[in-house]
C-alpha cells in the first residue's frame, strides 16, 4: 500500500509538472504582449546593472533557472512582493537569481529529511511515509529560509547604506557651502570614497548623466528602489535647490545629525537586545549545571 501511495504521488507530481511547463495561460494578445514586455524589460535592467559589477558573481545556471520561473510567474500575473524587490536591490541581486536560489533551497529541504531518516528506516524498519511528510515541510522551510536570509542580510546592508548616506549629506552640504552647484557638489561628494554604497551612488549618477536624467531624480529613484527614505528625502531637497534656488545647506546638515542620532539609538537597542540574549544563555547554562549537580542525589533518593 505504501509503494502504491508513493507511486501515485510521483505520478501526480509528474502530471502537475507537465501542466505547469506546457500551460501558457489563456494566450490572449494582451497577455502575450505583457509577457514579452516583461522579458524585454528584465533583459534591459540586467544589461544596465552590470556597470557596478553587481551581477558578475551570480551563477549563470541559477539565474537561467530563475528566469524561467519568473517568466512562468509573470504569465500568471504573479509578482514578487515589493519588500523582496527592495531587499534584492540593496543586495545587488537579481530577481531571477533569488528565485533560482529559492527553488534550489526548496529541493535541498525536500531531500534532506530522506538523508536523515534513511538509516532509521533501514535499521528499525519504520514506515517510509514519515519522511514524505518531513520532506514536504523541509521544502517549505527551505523556500522560506531563502527569503528570511535575504531579509536579514538586506537589513544589515541597508543600515550600512544609511550610515554612508548621512556622511554623504554632510559632504554635499560642505560642497554647497563652498559655492558649487548641485551636480558638482554631488559628484565631488561621491568621489571621496570607494565603498560599495558610495560606488552605488556614483554609478547611479553616472548612469543618470548618460541617460540625460538629473542626478537628484536618479538618487530619488535609487532610494525608492532600495526602500531608503533618507535618500529620497535628499533627492527632494536637492530638487528644491536646483529648481527654486532654496537654501537647504543647514537642512542637509540637520538631517545628517538626526540620521546619526537615530543610528546611535538603534545601535544601543541592538546592544541591549544582545545583552539580554546573553543573560538568558547564562541562566540556561547555570540551570543545566544545577541539574547536573542535583541529579545524582535525586536518583539516589528515588532508589531508596
């Protein structure tokens, strides 16, 4: 009976895979045009993002697998959440690579329980149905773990980017005080560092210059793409300077100070949280040591 159930499950998975691969949806002209436009836009974005070498370390096979999954999702009007897109933009990782890594993590989680339970099944003669349920949970856990890991890494990287933006605000304010224009102030401020965040800002402004877009508009788009509100606010303030001649040098300095104060408070809260976790670990260690000391006496009393 177990073999029959397994054979039926494999057959169902195979039929479902064939349906997913060959089913292209309704096939209306509007849907096909939308799919072609999405594929063309994805290709253009991949070509334009190679200037700062963000995607050169990605595996070609993983990205190809993710591209097929992205095309399949777009044909069914399923879009990646905006928060995941922002995290990918911060990490400099393409959506195709993330989808490919998610599928690979799900496959790894699918087969990991079998590797764990095979010795138990062969040795104790347990039912092989138990690893099937664990395999399903492992696949779900693997796919979720890829997104959770991306969120954790993007949070740390976005925090570093905000720190660089605060320094960038001070540099832009100093250049504006020296009598430079907005484009010259932005370019001079971005040329003072070779860190990944400043290189990202510099490449964005260089790409804007080649495309005929104002640098503050490009910085605003970068802030919206990476979900960094401080960069979007900087772009709005610089737009006021360029268009209306507003004096925002003091405002930029004040924003830089407020950003540093916010980063300091965040660092203090993270330090307190880590101190609490260390305290809990110490209490658990002490509790285990007390159990180790008390157990012989309790076992001796129980035998009496």
